């Protein structure tokens, strides 16, 4: 395990413990390394009005952007289940907004066993700014 992945795993495990998931019982932690050298973390925060639930990945990206960074160079997501935890479609789109298609996303289960994919593999044919008219 490379040193960045090891740090991301440690930070994601730590933040996963703070997840607020009283409805699903499924806790998720995310850690992203930005090109500024910092690591940002997030956990899922559920709401009785399910549509207002915030995913861990979105929380981590929001923290990164609030700190002034705008480019992800590596990410790790860890759930509390036996299977690896993959980002939902919305989170894949959010990650792709701030990353090149070749960045590594480590998808881990509760034991820390991971599979690694690129964001391009997780979200092929993503929608991006090239589809929008010039402003």
C-alpha cells in the first residue's frame, strides 16, 4: 500500500466513526488528497427526509473547495459493510468535476480491503464543461 493510500485509509476510517446514519446504519468515510498536498475528509450525514442526506464523498469535496482547493489527485471511500463501498452516481459526477479521468479511487470494505479504479472507469462518458456553451 502506497503512503498516500495508507494515509487516506487512516483518515477515512477515523471520519467514518463520526457518520450520522440512524436510518440505514451504513457508515461511510471518504478521504481525498488534493493537489495542494492536503487531505480532506467527509462522512455520510443522513436525514429523515432522505433526499437531504449528504454522502461522505460530497462532504469531503465540499470541505476541499471551501479550503480553496479545486483538484483531487487520489481518493478513498470506506463503508461499514462486507462489500466494497462504491460512490453513488451523483458522487461520481461530483468527483469527476474536480479530477482528471485517470485519478485513482480506492473502494474499500469495512476491513480495509480495497479495489482501485479510476474515476473514468467508474463514470465513463461523464458530463462535463465541454458540453456547455461558452460563457
